[in-house]
């Protein structure tokens, strides 16, 4: 899995990347207080990091590929500094509240975050790995953390991931009570291998945790 992910970035096989950012994020992001930490696992070079920082959040991205991390800063013409962070390397933007930790997500250890934005992490992982991912993610979140999750649903008997199909029952097994906000046809923007394999339907689904409090 690790070698395959790095190889994809090295070869430019990043069909899941959204240059314009994710519409579901902009439409449904929960209104948490500016300045609070937002965790973005497997962040790639997503412009969503900039969008979240623009709301005043402290954005904590995590990405295995150094190519992707450096591309984020270069594409957005951002200066940055680096420093060791355990087995990871922290890339900190200058003048912007964005830090991307480059390395194995399962080695990340940071102060607990107030929110999770997962658009590319859960769907990137094989089913056998996903429970461990959720367990580790929950350790990095406050108990009352808000969650915005974007998944894909399609027929894996036609073609398999990554990105993988993650259905409703599995989502609610990981995070009970998640609310399904939107389902939209994602066929035109799905990775080319899906169309080439003959897949005819694929949907992007946006989920959000229920409101906390009384």
C-alpha cells in the first residue's frame, strides 16, 4: 500500500486530485470556531487546505508522499520551513496556519483536533486497514470533534479501488449517527480507470457528524 501510493505520485497517477477543491466541503463544512485545529488525513496537495485556512482554522494535513507535500507549497507559491516531528517531517507554511506532516499517518501524534475533514483518506484504504485508520483518527480528535466525510459508492465487482467504495453501513459502524447530506453523480470526474473498466455509475456522498450538545 505504501509503495503503491508513493509510486502513484511519482508517476503522476493522481486521478482523485481535485484542482478546484471539493464542492461538498464548501457547501457543508460545519461552522466550528475560527482558530480551531482541523485534521486532514492523506491530504495530498489539495487546495482544500487553503480553503480551510482561509476560514481561520489551524490546518493539520498528513501526507505520505514528499512529492505531494512539496507540490502543495510550490503550486500555491507558499514559503515554508521544515522540522523533524518524530518519524515524520513537519512542513509549516510561512504566514499561513497550515502544517503538513510528511510520513506515515499512523505515526502522527499531535494535540487533539476539533474537526476532521476526510475526503481522500478512508476511500484510499483497503477494507482491512480502515478500522485501524478510524481508531487512530479518533485518538487524534477531541470527543466532541465535528466530522465532514466524503465517500464514494460504486460496484466493486466491475472495478476496484483505490479509491474504494465505502457504503453507508460501514460509515455508521465507524462513526455512529453520521448524517448523509448529499449524493451526486461523480462519473465525469472519477479516475479514468473506472470508465475504462466499464463502470457506468459512481456516486460521491457527503457525510457530517450530528450536531453536538443538547
